[in-house]
C-alpha cells in the first residue's frame, strides 16, 4: 500500500481496525505499528504515523466526553 492509498482511504479504516484490535486485547497496542505493517503492507514510517494519529484521536475522544485521556502515546 502506498501513500496515495492511505490518503484515498483516509485514516478512518485504520482507526476502526485499531479500535477492534484494542478491544480484542490480542496485542499490546505499542505493537500496533508492526501489526499495521504486516496486515496492510504499509511502510514502518506510515504505520507509526497512523498509530500516532490514532493515539491523538483517542485522547481527543476521551476529552470530548469529559473524561481524562488515557495517554495512549
């Protein structure tokens, strides 16, 4: 998968998959970038960036609900 594919799909697809992965408890989420590389055939830098964006999204989501962020990253 290349950069244009990520832009086309947006990050929502990745965020949904990361949410499912987190809910499953299958792996420690610090391993999520490697999981993204394996499952979506993207580069390590792309996976790290997606993971960073997901972490920020989760923190913002908690704050929006008036909850203390869990500090994912």
